[in-house]
C-alpha cells in the first residue's frame, strides 16, 4: 500500500473512532422532559411553530432585553456557539424572552441584531404569558414568570425528538465546551 493510501486509511479510521465516541456520548446523556408543541412570535414578527425544530438538535436559553445582569453575557455566549455550529443544517439555537410585555418583536429584534442574530439557525422568540410560563417553568424548569421574572442562566440541549438532554452552566467554560461536544454527539 502506498504512503498516500496508508494516510487515507488512517484518516478514515480516526473518523470512525471519533464518530463512535460521539454516538456513545449522545447515548449516555440523560433524558428529561419532552418539549410540547408551541407557537410563539419571532423577533422579526412572524409566527414560529415549534414543529420547525422537529428533527433538529437545538440549544435554548431564556433571556430578556432589559436584563441588567447575565442576559447580555448569555446572548454573547450563544452568539459564540452560533459561530461554532453555523451552517450545520441539523442544529438550531432558540432564545426565548421571559418578558413578553416589554420584549415586543421590534425590541427583541434590535437586541438580537446587537448580538449577531437573528440568523437562519438562531431565532429569538417572544409570546404570551401562558406559553412563556409553560415553557420556562413547567417544561424546561428554568424560571418562573408569575410574580417575579426569574430565570436560569443555563443553556438547555434538546435532541431531534424534542427531548431535553442536558443543562449547561453559562458560567463554566468546561460546561460550554461539553455542550458543543454533546451537540455534535446528537447530530
């Protein structure tokens, strides 16, 4: 076998081993809640049906545009993640506003543009109180909108079957690295 053939064979072997490691990692992730059907409004003012995420791996976060604390940092991190998964047809990013009264589509769109969104693979959503509360509190279990506007600083990984597979602290660089690996393992 020629040297080029050996190198090609070695490259194929490395790809197979890496692929097997990703599949193994994905199967080891926990399975939490299933995300139910939902309809919200994009920052660009169009209707968004959660079914648009069917068959995609997606990462969600919950933010609001006038947040004085972690939301701008989280959105910046989501932009960094978006650059890493850009042009991957199997991956989407979803930023949900937890302040639907203030975060109208134009307000949310201005915020999104400040951070490099919205894009084909990163959508910013707002909606009514009931849907927002259902998703944040009952499904993702990362916030409560009744009485107080409280939300988590975690990113949430959802698989192609709309099952929540992991929560990742945005304050931990190792967890952000792990998130990228887990996204790849579920593709």
